[in-house]
């Protein structure tokens, strides 16, 4: 008996695998970093709070974007009503915007951290901790305000027609009730994207130049050292650069394809590619962090609480 597997089923299995790996990676690293931030005070760093915020945004993006796509790929149709569409799309877009803003902020903070003491930006170093929470609040407010338009324009696909839609996610349809509102919405998104990506690229170029100069400065030390190792600041900078590079590539590739698909018909293959691209960054970012961090850090985070619990139990028994 021959079993015929449809293209949608293959897409569903691929997206499910992609999201499963991403969800596990983000959740595991999120738990480890929260444990390190709250319990292991001697390893506490301000930048870890930014990593926690980024990982949380990734987890929520995966859940609210990936699950509807997987259900749709496996043939579950019209499983959301108008309220469900508005809620799913709004939450997904807000957290995707938070991921963009947090990645940009992470790049800025790391650039400030590695700034030499004689730089004109060095005065920002001791104030980084005071800027983190206000920055998070501003990111939430900005993205929640921008995507109010989604609440107004999103509908279930069986409650609208094919002619008046301006975007389609197969399980939800977006209508364009007002051209002025639509123009403000798109202009706000473009402005936010441009500012964030510009800051990412600018700070990344600065960090690359700094690393190049730093490497030349300490080159003679490396020649005399038997086992030269990069400093923690250098490792962290490499991590941020890798995250920013991945984000810019996948974000803009997905954005350009999405715009093209919106204005073209009969591009089913490209729609599937945009779905896959939109989930790549949240899926692989935790593994970039793991790869570029000290492996002992993760082992210590995983077992520190266990050791503390066992020591407490032993003290009670004795």
C-alpha cells in the first residue's frame, strides 16, 4: 500500500520540528539564565537580563506564530474566529517587534560595555543598569501601540472576501478599512525597523573595528602565550555579532518575500518559504548563545540549584 504524503504535511512536519527545537532551546536557556540571575548572584550581569527578555520574546513568537501554522499545514482549517485571529496576530506581532527592539538594544549595550575608558561614550557604562528596565517598558509600549491596527483589521478568513484583503496568513485575513490608518501603521513599522536595524548595523561595525584594533594591540601577547584564550568581553561581542547578523539576514529576507507575496498571486511556494524564514531566528538564537558562551556556565546554572538543595537536605538531617 502506497502512502502519499502531501506537500502541506511535509511543511507541517518541518515547521513542527523547527519550532520544537527552537522552543526547547529557548526555554532551557531561559530557565538557566533566570536561575543564574536570581540565585547565582556572583555570576549576575546586567546583559543577562536582556538575554532573558530576548529569549522570552522568542518563546512567545514561536508559540503564537508556529502553532497556528502547524495546525493549518496539517489540514485544520478555520479554527480561529475573529477574536482568535485578532488575539493571535496581535500577540505574535508584538513579540516579534520586541525581539527586533531587544536585539538592537543588546547590540547597543555590548558596544557600550567594550567602549574604552577614554571614549566619549564611556560615561554610559555605569548607567547601563538604570536604562534596561525603562528601555523594556518603551519597547512594550511602542510595539503595543503600533499593532493596534492589527486588532482593527484582522478577521477570520470565512468572514471576509478574497477581494478586499491586503494580507493573508491562511488562518487569518487582514482587511484594509481605512487607507490613512493603514498608512500610519506601515509608516510606523518602517520607521521602527529602520531605526533598530540602523543601530544594529552601526554598533556592529563599531564592535568589529574595536575587535580588530584590540587583536592587533595584544598580538604580541598571543605570540608568547602557549594557549591564548579570548577574554569574556570578546566572547560576548562575538555572540552579539552572530545574533545581529542572523537577525538582519532572516528578518529582512522574510520581510522582502512577505511584501512580494502580498502583491503577487500563485506564489504558494514562496509563502511557505516566508513561514520557515520567520521562525529561523527565534529557533537558532539560543544555540548561538550556547555555542559562544563558556560551557561551564551552563553546567553551573543547571546544577547549582540541585547542589544547594542537596546541601540544605543534608544540613537538616544532621
